C-alpha cells in the first residue's frame, strides 16, 4: 500500500495553520490529506484549532463562532470539504477536562453524518478519549498518539494500551520510530503514522522501516521522501 502523506495542520509555512485554504493547498501540492485538531467553543461549536486559545490570546472556551477570525473553520466545514474533495482526515481530538464536554461523541457523529467513516481516523494522546471513541463508534478507526516511550519498570505501556483501545494505528513522534516499534506494530496489525516529518532524509528512513503515513509541515519534503523511497 502506498504510504499516505498528510499536511500537519495543512500547510502551516504557507498559510494559517488549520485553515481551509491551507488544507486545500496541501491537496493541490499532491498530498493525500491533512492532520487537524478539534476543540470546543464557548457557544458549543466544535472548532478546528490546535491551541486552547487564538493567536491573540483569546480563549476558545469564551468565544462564539461570530468572534472567530475568518480563516478559523468549524469542524462541519472541514468535513464538508473532505466529503467534496476526497481528502483523508486525521482528526486529533484535543483533551477534555473532568468528565469531558462530549466532543468525542459529537465529532464521531458528525463524521458519520458526512459519510466519512472510512475516510477519517481520529487520534488522541488521551486513552480515555480513545476509549470513548471505541465505545461510541467502533467502526471509525483510532490512532494512539504519543511523544515518549512510556516505559515503567522496564515494561513498555504503549502496546497494552493500544490493544485495549483496539486501535488501527500507532501515532508516535518520528524520533520514536525504531525497527522494534515496527516489528511490534506488524505483529499486532497496527499501522504506524508518524509526525512531524520535515526532513526528506528522515522521511525516507521512516518509509524504509515501513511506516504507513508521514505527517509534516512541508508538502515538497513529504513528496520527495515518497518519490525517492
């Protein structure tokens, strides 16, 4: 299977990150889709934004749709774009506090409403959110994000967590992808999608190891890595 190339928050070095213009630019450059982030607005809407606040410091939890800059889309707008273009989406669901605000379930319901259950993978650093996703919509694939090995007492915690969550993919930072990680993934039937790859040589190393997707900021770097692989 040809590895997927996904724009990390779109094309953040050319356009505002997590914007529809940036997402379309990723497709126009030849990528297969994009990685993006979902958070909750103060008025209840699900917004596409990496941080809990805008660049000007205003907190998303205090804002309504009308108060957002024009380039910041809501989740339904991005899903409609993906349905129209065929873009593959890796949607990271950002953390919730306490009992949560229902963003996992609402995100999954919207994915199904737009007919994208087979075109989207949801990911999270939070096992609790991925467990909620498994329970609410098991047919939508899940990816477990992690940025460090998570080893306690000599025992690696990622594999048992991933098994419990019935994930389709591991999403390690690129620096954590080793032959051992790939061997485990193959044995378990997991894909490995890695981030944030901004060097073509590193991309080739990862593709040689057998990763299923590269997520990066620069389309040309990702395309060069795949072309030279």
